[in-house]
C-alpha cells in the first residue's frame, strides 16, 4: 500500500489542488489545507451546504499557495494575492451576492473536526466503488468527498481498519509521519451535488446509506456508525511531526495488521 494522491483545499469549500508533497504544520494539519475560510456577516462559514452558488466558483492556486485565480459565470476571472483579502472579499461578495469575509489560520486551518484535525484518508478502491453506485468516475467522486489523502493497493473501505471503539485510536504511519485514526467522517449534503454545476442526484443519501450498510467490511467496527452516511477517515497527527513531509509514493504501514 502506498500514498497515491495528496489534495489540499487552500480556501475551505473552494476547489482543491493536487500536490506531490505536503508539509505537516505545528498543529498537525497539512500546510495550506483549509488555511483560509469564507465567513458571512455573522461569522458563520460560507460553504456549499448552505450556499449552493459556491458550486459555480472556480479557484486555481499557484504551487506556493500565494495566489489564486477566481472565476464564475458572468464574472471575469481575476488573479489575486492571497494576502490581498479585501480584493478577494469584494470579488466573492459580488459573485455570491452577499458580504464575504476571508479568515486565515496558518497553523491549524479550519478543519471540519477540531478533535481530529489531521488529513482525511480513503482508498482509491473506495472511491471507485462509490463511483459505481452513482455512475460517476473516480475524479468526480474524489472532488465530491474532498478527502486529502488517497491510498492505492488496498481494498474498498480498507480505511475502516483505522478506527476502533469510541475513545480509542489506531496508530499507523504514512512515510515518516505517525498518525492516529479517530473515526469515520460524517457527510453532509454536498457529495450529492455535481461539483461544477451543483445539480443534485435524487435520493443520493438514501442510496449511499443502503450501499454503505450492505458493503460494510467485516473489519469495520459497526458501533461507530450511528448512521451509514459516513465515509473516509478522520485523523490526528501524533505531536512532534512538525516540518516532516508526506510524499506521493510513501508506504502506508499499520503495525501488526496485514492489508
């Protein structure tokens, strides 16, 4: 088993970017992943779950994550320094038709799970199986679920091996980085929607739940599924990993357990 793909999302809820390697920050996040977030006038996240217009916004980042090009239907594309928050806010406020503020946290970012703020993980086989349920391809399925790390050489839902009873963790390594597997990630309405158009697949959550229950591997701890609309692994990075790098091709090791 090896790490086959790394994806970071510099601005939470906007497009991700595939990178060949990623550095671990002081608080255990991938450097630049969800480093910025969009919030409304009340300080709430602006995300596609509550603001479907966000699906129409495209974001392309330079390799160093210092600049972004934004575009949307009926709006000319524009290039910005990520330090120029006022211009980005003005452009997005027009495109989304509401006031937008750009927040930054360069150490932890803005993870969905503050208790498990490490990168999310799945296998290519899991993505392929889910894609087959809905007539999608792996790339679109990956964009819908926005997982940071993808593993090849493992069966579908192998990542379910990496959590156990509530309150316990599963140690594992990718390259030189030590992780703890925490829990299966609870999903929202966004994976049902086309990542480019926002068009939703009718009955997506119900179908996903049925198929996930039916295909749950023997190694998966069913006690962690209060419902089966859960997919991918939430993690923590073991303290002391700051500055180390994950690289595509790094081996994945789970001590004492065969693949």
